C-alpha cells in the first residue's frame, strides 16, 4: 500500500466518547434552560385564553341584554340554589348568544381535575356573574363588575370583567380608570 492511501484511511473517523458526551451535555443544558421558559409561556397562553373567555362572556351578556331588554334573571325563589343550578342557569341562558360551557371555564381552574367521575357535574363554571335587576340600564350604570373568577388562578387575584368589556385583576381592579 502506498502512503497516500494510508493517509486517506486515517482521516475518516467517528466521534470520540468525549465529543459525544459534550454534545449530550450541551443538549441537556439547553433543554433545562428552555423548560421553565416553556412553562411560563404555557401559563401566559392560558391566562390569555381566560381573558378571551371573559370578553366573550361580556359579548354574550351584551347581546342578551340588547335582544331581551333586561339582564338574565334567576327565579326569585331560587336563593337556595346549588352551585350546579347557578352555573346551569347562566350556561343554558347564554348558550344562544355564543357562550358554550367551555367558555365558562378558565384553563387554569383545576377544580375539575381533582373531582372524580361521579363528582363532576355537567354544569360548572370558573366565573360568577353579578345579579342585577330587570332594568336594561342597570348593568351599565355603576362601575361594578359583571363577572369575577371564583379563585385567583393567575397569581394576582381574580380576574374581574367590567361593564366596558375590560378585564383586570382584583388586586388593582380600577387601575387606569
């Protein structure tokens, strides 16, 4: 064999164990750095979905008031209603106005995850709606929330849906007003 053919054979080689370990280490480091960022992005996306749900609820309630001339009203004698009855009323009453049962649930509300199959109700919501009287102008008269989240799912208090369709948190509900 000539010297030139030996040199060609010697230049073809694979990765050393050290090079492979360094590449795996760098890959693991990048994954470790990206994991907290992706978790934060997912939480921000779920918060944005929640705010979108509340604005959709505002649009649905506004359409209801525009069409019927009054705020949705539960029967006066139903003050001893269950939580499921309360949410069923709001979900069923606003369904014709584009509000599905899914619209009423914040993606960060984990109550449904903790309930087993028998405890899960058909009607459940993350947002509690204000009761107003039957006068069409009452929901617009005061700077009073139209709906509020049942819990502080986002870490800065509960989201509050205001009459103008804006959504703020309960720690600073009137900021910028």
